[in-house]
C-alpha cells in the first residue's frame, strides 16, 4: 500500500495541512511534542510510520487509504475527564488528580499526558486544537473500572461494601498474612504497621516529609496491597522480611510478578537496606524523581 506524507494527504482531501494535523490530533493519532509531531500508539495501529529524510528530517507517512473517520473510536466512545467527573459529581480538575494518583496520567507544563499505565486502560492522548494543551480521552467503560471506583470512594470517604462475589474471590493468602502478622507497631505519623522494620521505613519517610500511604491497594483488578506508596513519582516500596516463611515467599513471588506485569515503579528493601536507610532510600527515590532532602 502506497504511503504518503501528511501534507500530501491533506492535499488529497482538499484541506489545509493545519486542518488535517488538528484532525489527526483529535483522532488521537499524533501528538505535538516540542517543535515536531509524534505518533501515538493509536496512530501506529492505523498505519502511521515515521520516516527519515536527509533534507527534511523526521516526518510521518500514512497509508493512502487511511480511514480518517476513525470507526474504531466511533465504536468505542471516548470521553474526557470532565465527562468522567460528572458521573461521580467531581470537577475535571479533581478527576485528573485522581487519574494521576492512579498513575494513569501525569501533569505536564500545561495539561495532562498519558502514562504507559493509562494506555493500558485504553486512554488516548489528545490536544486542544486552539491552545495546543494536551489532555487524555478515555473509553466510556472507564467509569466502571474497579480501581477508579475504589479510589474515588476513598477520596470521597465513601467505601462500598464488598459484594459476596468479591469476598469469595479475595486473595486468601493475603488475608492469612494480615491475620498472622498484626499491625501493632505505631509509627511516628500514627500508621499502625506490621513490623519494626516497616516502622523504621515509615518513620524515615515521615521525617523526610515525604507524603506516603501504608498498605494501599494497587490500582489493578487483582486484590494486592503494597507496603508503602509515594504519590510523587508513583513509587511503591516493598519490605521483604519473613524469608523463612514458605507461604510468605510464594506471596512475594506473586507480588513481584504483578509489579513487573504492570510496570510499576518499585523499590525493594530487605533488612540490610533498612539498617542503612539514610544512604539507601534517597538514592533509590531519586531514580523516580522524588527528592528526599
């Protein structure tokens, strides 16, 4: 199939290149980046390719018969954070911060940019035609996302009672672990944690003035909780103790597989690191843009 440049495609459709670029942005096929244009994953899926020219540098080409009506998007309605917010009686700004907390978007200099996790939820990067400010569009089904609903419930202080089906499918190993290792150690910020090592980690984060959550559910369908979560940088911290417990080791293996599966930012700590947090944690956190001091 013959491939043509965006300018040539505009000429074929008898529109200006500027109008076509704006339309492609609206479809989620391209995104303005610095002084050029970048193909999105959706653009690649619809036949877009980046070519290199010694005279013009990088440019994007398209199949000559590309469907600019985007039937795929028509079948899967895409909505903005404003529409999502209306479903939960929240402002668009509040909704974007919730999506950011989930790790699905991140704040740019102006607007919001989708993350790899957001792409896995079906989000598509878009850009305002007039201002050029980036934003993200989502499948309408995102409103039914368990992770989104749970997070909004926490934010609004309203937690839904688990259904019988949810209770039956809850991770039994996780429940057994919680019952075996009670949260009986109080850290400096009031968190009740399950070991002295976790108390040291929690205290270190508190004294470093790093906002953190303890035992936050991962924003995935699986019923898994992290040890610590740092919203800045979207970083998860796991302390691996109890190495002589076979069930604990099996649980550890499953958790690591899930962290890898979803590509989460993970810091793993064992006893030797806990004894030297002042040297270890600042360096590890900095990798994810979190300044400790």
